[in-house]
C-alpha cells in the first residue's frame, strides 16, 4: 500500500473515475443546459482532486472522512462557478477552493484551550469595574486598585483578561502576495527550538526567584503587566527615577543569575 494513499471509510479510492479534459468540456456544456446528471458526473469524476489535497493533511489530528466531505463541498463550489471561457483546467481552478474549505474546517474545529467559566466571569467583572471606575473618576483604576477591589493578585487579573483574547489559528494566513499564502503553521519553530526555549524559560523563572521581592515585582509589572514606570512609581509611592534604578538593577542581576 502506498504511503501517500488517503484511506477513507467505505470508499475504494482506486475505483474512482478520472475524467479527461474532453469529457469534462462535454459535461460542462450539458450542465449549462440544465442537465443535473452531468453535474453529478463531473463531481464523481473529480473526487481524486479532493484526495490530492487531503494528502497534505494526513498527519493532522482530524478525521479524513470528515475532511473528504468538506473537500467535496469545495469541489462542488468550483464546478458551480467554473466557466469554460476561463481557458483553465478545472483542477487549476478547483484545488485552491478545495484547500480553502479544508483549511477553514480545520481552523474552526481544531482543539482549543479550555478556559474555565469562572476565569471568564472574573474577566468580565474586571472590565465592568474598570468601566464604572472610569465613568466615576475619569481615569482607569490601577492594577492594585482592581486587585484590592476583588481581593485577588495582579497575576490573577492578567490571567483572567488573557482568557478573553481570541486564539490565533495555526492555519491563519499571515502573508499572501497573490500566490500561495503562507500560514502561521509554516513559521512555527521545530522541536529543537522549542526545547531550547523551554530550557531558557526554566532558567528565567529560577533567576526571577533569586531577585529581591521589589525587584521581582517591578519586572513583572513592567514586562508582564505592561505598566509604565510612572504607574509603578505612583502605586509604590516612590519616584520614577527610583523605579528606573531598581528595574536596571533587577535586569543586571537576572543576566548574572542566568549565566
């Protein structure tokens, strides 16, 4: 059995008919005249186009039977919109439509991170509190004020608000110059890079724990929470210059611990 063959439940792919260009032209002419059986024959005679697209998705964690049905929908769209005056082969026109349907299905049905209802509820409560505070005081509340109001840590605030962010699909096109688009999946790092990044993160966390409490908190506020030095200075009741000195000292210490 060929390693490139796509196996489908109840379908002998070897028996699928392939139409010649001449046969397709005749069938499209009949279909234009209202012959529905011609359309069905065109679909059945081009199912191997769908299989050719599915080969690249054999290693994805998706059901190929489902993908085949989705791909057939793309094929039908291509047949419905194909015009002989394009002077193109049906395959040239159909494959991008089939691929688009398949990628859309994978994007919409891929497993996503499950966020607990409680975290999302907290996020909406935080947003509501920020809006009420802004209307009452004319400015947004600080992170400390939010944490005090809800009796939670600033890191719980960050986690809750992150839960509302939409995940990015690895099949999201990130570049398209009119040709074959580049997808996020194409730009993902390999396993070696992932392992190196993981080791660096472990070292970073260990180094962070060695810092003084104020140094650690200022770094987390600056680079995790995204707060400005002025905001941190106001919450700690110190000057911005002091925050800047502590931040620089913390970074120097981090570099020393990570060597």
